[in-house]
């Protein structure tokens, strides 16, 4: 239930354009990457987004707000139920399926991405200070897309 | 065939008829004159085909092809079309096969694309079968001539394409060798679906004029290097180009830090500057080199971020852009990490490339209903020569020079 609530809050931060709160779901040294299933199966390490710190996520949002030029768009995340694949006293490893619709300013709505998050959750050492009160943070989130194709561009995070 | 001559009002390369981006007859003519004509088309990397039997499927223009390494360790390419009914022979993007068999009626092919087997050729229980006159050697998918240059595998359907070094010309060869001077490894593959004609993306690659105007990432975060110089090289055909920039200051990374200290508004500075913490790996000081080969290949070095791009038309108004991110086989773990981090600059979500995914679509949408009108490509004059500055559209005009020559329009 904690993971579900965490994911719901995570998705809402993106879908409601509260992008500045999105990095707060991650630890300082978190890994966040967007890739697809073929790269993952071949162990190819690159991502279309590759961040190994929360600050890199903050920078990405700053770039979206201040620098990058893209048509106004929104996402709607529909997240499935997390499957816990491993758990110990340090961390919980879980896989959660996602579907993301992209809604353009023109009204055009498409299924933009489907896939699953490969996550490592850890205890939030400073609950309350990191923007969520759920007691956990993402140490790692790899968004593994089912399709190898990205339509036009990926601006907002998954 | 429609009279394509009418698209152009003059011989000038400074005006580009918008109809070229949406006309079906033009797209059909491109298939014949460009993609099946005297051009070398990027197929894959040598590094993609390590062992005998390794293959990849790709396209030349919109024609599906199979690229495969045979027992002799030579690379062969043939049309991915069964000689029987025309079905695809290979369905996967990549794999390893001793030979290929069409799923429809089990006609089979060796790795060089020769038809080697026809199922039930002698009939079943004396009934049916192919006529005795049927000669397998006379049937088969069309074969491409293949050449490997610096680890890049190119193919051509034409017997008349010049050898690859003549096709590229000495300046382009030198600039390819500069980057691909030792073995590489693939570190990721991504495909971007672009909502525009393929030529709009190729023009965008060649357009050194837009870079600092559309892509605001470096400017916004005060990452501009003040002491940059650079230029554009256009080969004699016009079809290939290199644009590059050089940081003259050896202490480039320190100058970043100095700028950061002087900047008065923290909000506009990157919090994690390791994104751009690169290492020097080329003695010439060139920190950015974008190189294109007609019709649709790009080799890119942006700092330590290396990639090849393949531009494939998918109908008149959409394009597939295949990115292959690479590193050198002898990269240290730290160097590889730098490449992974800098890959945030490129690709479908790249800080300095995401706009390119959309801007072609803006043109494609903008020119609806303007078929009789023309784009203006006059920055830097009307020539197609090499240029010291980058506020020029010389290499865009070069593309159209090569395009008009080969299309005969």
C-alpha cells in the first residue's frame, strides 16, 4: 500500500505540472533512467534520460522550465500494482507497470508510452523534508518502455 | 509521372519549394533516383555484426534490407523480400542465422541472399511442384553492394555508385576517421518518430544557423564558451557536410567554473555540473563535430558524446530517426560514465536536441496550403562552399545542390 500511495503521489506530481516536486521522490544519489526493453535485454546502459543524482533531476526540470522549447503538453499516468521482486532490511525492489497518455494543446491524445518501472525503494532518512511523508524514497527508478520508438520528443519525465 | 521540373522556379538554391516536402510524386522519384540510385546508404555498424551469421534488418529509403555477416566474415546485404510472393524474409530487427527462410512458403536463402531452396520443388507424391525449367539462380531478392568504411556499413542498390572514398571526398573521410579511429561499442539504441518529411530533418542537421537560436540549453545555463570558433565544410557535391566548433582555451572546464562563480542568479545554474565534466580525447580541440553523408547519415561528436543517426523516410510526412549511441571499446569505466551522462544532451529527450524532433513537424504543419510558396535559404549568400562562420545556410544549399543533381530536377 505504501508503494501504491508513493507511486500515486509521484504520478500526480508530473501530471499536475508540479514538476518541481518530482525530484523530491528520489534520494540524493538516486539513479533515474529512461530506456526500452530491447536495450534492457541487451544490457545496453544508455538512457534517453540518464541521471545519477537528484540534482540532475532538478536540473532537468529547470531546463524544461527555462531552456527547452516544446509544445504545451500534459501526461496522464495510469500505474499498475507494484510487484515486489526482492526485499531486505535495506531496500525493496519492485516492478510497477505504467501507461502514459500524452495530451497536446491541440487536444490530440495518444498513448505515449507503456512499460514498467524497475525500482529500488529505501527508507527516507528525513521524512517530511523530502516532499513526501510516506517514509520511502526512490534510490533507483529505471523506466523501461515497451516500445523502442519515442514519438517526436520526450520532454516531461515518465 | 508528374512534371517535377515545375517545382523549382529557377536554378537558384536559395529558394526551396514547399511542395518538395509533401508531394507524393517527388517521394516516388526519390525512391528511384536517390535511394536506389548512385548513393551510399548507411545500413548498420560493423560492431553490430560480430560473428558469422549475425544479421540486422534495416531500410534503404523505404526498401527493407537484411545485412548479414557470412562465414567468410564479409558483410552482405540484400532486399528483405522473398523472391516468391514478396513477403519479408527476416522479421526480427537482429539475430543470428545459418540461413534465412521465408515463413510464408518456406523458400530459403543463404547469407548472401541467394535463393537456395524451394519447398516442394519436386511436388508431393508426384503431384505439383515447380516446372523443370525453373532456375533458382534467376530468382532472388536484389542484392546491394556493401562497403565498410571506418566501421560504418554502407550499401547501394546501384552498380554505378563510385567507391566510398570517392563518394565521400577527402575532407569528409578525414573527419570520419577523426572520430572512428579505433574500435567502438554500441551503448544504446533509440528510435525517434518525426512528424515530418525526411528532408526537413536532414536540413536541420546541416543548418548551423539555428543551433544557438532554437537550442537554448547552453545559453540559459550560461554554459556558452566565449572563445569558440568553428566552421562548416561542404564537399564538392554539396551532399555531405561537417560543422564543427573548437574551444581555443585549454582551461575550458575552469572557464565554466569561473562563469558559475560570476553568475549572479543561482536559479540559472546547473546544480549538478558533472553533466558536462568531460575529458579531452581529440588533440585538435574540436568539441563539437556534426557530419552528414547524403542522403541520410549523421556522425556526431558533442564533447565526449558519440552517436550515429540514420534518417529513414516513412511515407511523405513522417521519418524514422535511429540513434545509435557509441563509445570506444577501450573506454575506462569513468570515460563510459561521462558518455552516458552527456547522452542527456542528445536523443529524443536531449537538452540540445529535443527541439529538433518537433521543429520539422512545425514546418510540415506550417506549409499546409502553401504548396506554391518557397522557403528562403539565403543566410551567408547563395553559395555552397565551406565557410568559417556558422551563421550560414551553405550546407543546406549544398544538400539541395546534390539533391537536384541526383533527382535531375
